[in-house]
C-alpha cells in the first residue's frame, strides 16, 4: 500500500471540490486541523463559526472512515512530528494568501524536508492563483475593473468541481488529539453568551453551505442585481461569505452553480466573487495591507482618535439609525449587509475621523465572515487609502443613503425597534423630527435613542479639510 499522507485542513473545511483531498485518495490518510496561535488568530465570531464547522467536518470524515485529528499549537513543530509518527511523506493542504501563513508554510516545509517529508499546497480557496493574474506588462493589478475582465477571460475554461469521496482509508494507529471543546472556541462563563442568537441565522458546515447556495439560487439570484443593495430584502444577498471564508464551499462550486442557474443577476453575482479574488490578489502582492495604507501619503493622515466615539459606533449608539441598525445587526448575528457595511465604515473614518484600522479590528472580531484580505481591502477602499479606492470626497451621508436604500424603513425598524413607530419621513433622521412627532412615537432623544454624536455637515467639512492636508503634502 502507498505511504500514508496527512490532509491538513485550513480554509477548506469540506470534502467536495477539495484538491488536497483528491491528491491523497487511494492512500491511508490522516485528516488534521491545527488551531494556530499567533498574529491574526480568528476573532470571537469567527471562532464560534469555526467550532461548529469543525464539528460538522469531524462528523462527515468519521462517516467516511477517517476521523479528524484536532491539534493546537505551531504547525512547524507539530506536523513534522506527526509525519514521523505516522510514516507520512507528504502533507497536502490548501494554499493561503495571508502573509503570516505564507511565512509559516515556508518554514513548515523546511522542517518537514529535514525529516524526509514535504508540504504540497493546492489552490482550494480561490478561483485562480493570485500571483498568476498579471497585466499586459507583467505587473499585478491595482484596479478592480481591468482585473475582473482579465480573470473572467482566464475562467472561461474553469474545470468543474470535484465530487466528494464515498470512503477514506484511515492511517493505522493515529494519535489522539484535542477534544473540540478543549479548543475553547465558544464564549465561556463568566463571559456573556454574545453568540446566543447566531444559530437562528446560520448553519455552519458543508451541508449548511450547500443548502444556503441552493436557496439563494432558487430565491435570490434572479433579482440579485436589483435587490443586493436593499438591506431589508429577503435573499437580496447570498449569505455565502462565512461559508466561503472557511472553505465549506469552494468559489468554484458557487461559480459553476450560478452559471448553470443563469438569470438576470448572474453577472453581478459573479463580479462579487471576483471582488473577493481581487482582495486576495492585493494581499498577495501587498502583504502590508491589513495594517498599513497602500497609498503612502495616508501614513500622515490626521486622524482624531476618540475612544468614546469609537465605542458609540461599536455599540450602535451614534444617533444615525442606518449606522446603528448595521452595528446592532453585526453584534446580534455576526454579519452585516454589505451596503450598510460601506455606510457604517464611511461614517466612522470620515464623519468621525477614526482610523480605519480601528474599524477593521472591530469587524475582524465581530464578523463570522472575517477574511483578512476582504476586510482590509474594503476598509482601505472606504477610507480612500487603498488600491482602486473610493475618491476622498465620496463621503456617504447616512441619512440620504438610508432614504435611498431603506426607503420603507424595514431594516432600521428591525434593528432599532425603539424607532419603529416613527413615520417614514422621520425614521432615518429622528434628530430632525418635530417634538410632537417624537412624542407620538414614544421617543425621547437622549433617553430612548441617542442624539447624533456628530453634525453631518460639520463632520463632512472636517473630513474634507483633513484630506486637503494630504493633497498639499503630496504636492509639496
């Protein structure tokens, strides 16, 4: 029989369309997941998801005959030891784009080679290798639109997804690992159970990913182009981002399934998948992106750090209902509608002049779909300091955005129920409502709902003045 192999699960917690799994079929296989410590460990919401995703993967692997081994620590030490104990000469895994993971992979490979084994990486989390998408002059792309056109062309002959195997041959005498509960991924007393409402919204795991994709294709894809900016619309978005984040479904599965379904919203949906690819393309070529602005002049941007303003934003207590609704949705469900993410992010970095890194860190901890590439690229886009960033003068007015994208008020009324009785005219700007209207709706500003933490006109003027200092510095 062939030498055993180790299947190292990371951001591909699935059996179907898993190239690393395909590479070890026909051999005894030891599936393993390593919870790594160190920089950029998963945030709280992502850890909740990871717990349930590992539970689902563990059940599926056990049903096919090869139980999942859970370890905690440094793969540079753990995997060479595991290879020596099991007799494995190859460790197969999905390739990652995060800078720290790439460095650890290189060091893990070197450690394995010293013991006569090797690390083999496969593309499993993306549609295409980020380092292979180049401009006509051989450079990485820095603008999304030409990148998406180039990648569309490269994906014309994208191979179909790989089916999951029916059975796996386990490695004899596999060691015992950690119990899932011992990884301490869930909230524990005396910490409040902030994830109590998550199960009502999500089903982590490969089965949950497939069910969500099927429902979206049936109920949401046709109207996706028209409804994806409506935060109150049922199935206006796919909700696939947390499943894609941990690889419970592959982008190739989503791509092919959507193309097979077809319809009016297809191209718009595929472009969203390509934005995810673009984010990873940027991270691959600009590893400083999660911490440092891609436009160097922003290193001197005059932020006005204010812990009280940041806290008001985090808690959904800014006095601007669309922002507060988004932040409360995030806290309750671990997710926020994409249009509202842009509004809330713009409000933080522009009207409040808080550093985009503070917003990125909060999203990292509270999003179940927290993805280093997408999170950093999107925050830099909003702040105006990233590749292909929004112009500095694009400062979303949260009231006008709400009146445009939540015209019926369904989203704000759901997440800010204390405002539910306000008429549509005043729902998105209660601070401008006549006192009689507020009394009739049972709202006392400053008691039931906060007064605005900033005047929008003043905040916009302050932001433009701050951006003007950068323009002057660049010209000088």
